[in-house]
């Protein structure tokens, strides 16, 4: 079983590389995407209780990465991506079809959660329609889908 996890994590890392590359390309083209929506929502929900518990002061006292800085932001994205890879390993047997179909199905499921729950909870509307251009929505969807296709084909 350990070999399956290693293979899936490596596939997830490759998928993240493609995802980061495509989102970086969108940035270079001046296309704003919904990057970081889940992280912004997690911060919105988690910050008040963490502050009330004094975790923010402890975090700062330990000189851990600034939650708004690039190390934490990118580390969070990598952590979530690798968690998505492990979840894929767990649910893969229940997904229909060959690897490409499994990747597309998983991508659609997660995209719908992001589009219908995460972005609306941030006040951005379904799929970010209230704040993003069509190009931004499509660029995000493409980079997102590429992650899941690479994950499915390599794991």
C-alpha cells in the first residue's frame, strides 16, 4: 500500500507543477484567476478562533511563515494539492472509466465544489462570475483540470 501512496503523491506533485505553470502563464498574460479561493475561505473562517486562542501570537513568536507570505501561501496550495491526490487514491475505485475519465470526473466534482460553495461564500458568485472575466474562469478551470488529468494518468 505504501507504494501506491508514493506513486500518487509523485503524480500529485507533477500535477501541481503543471497547475502552477498554467496559472503562472495566465498571470503573465494578465488573466486574473480564482487562485487561492479555498485558502482565503479557510483563513476567513479559521482566523477569528485561532486569534481568540492566541495561536497567532504563538505563530509569530516562533517566527513561522507569514500566512499572507509566499512560503505559507504556496505551502498551503501544495498541501491541499497533495491531500487531493491522496483522496483521489481512496476514491479512484469508485470513479467510472479509464484513468482519463476518472481524472475528468474528479476534476468536475472538485470544480463544482469550488464554483458552487467556495467562491460564492467569498462573495464572488458562481465560479467567480462576479469578480472574474470569462478568460479568468476558463484559465482557472483549465489549470485545475490539468492537475487532475496528470494525477489520474500518472497514479
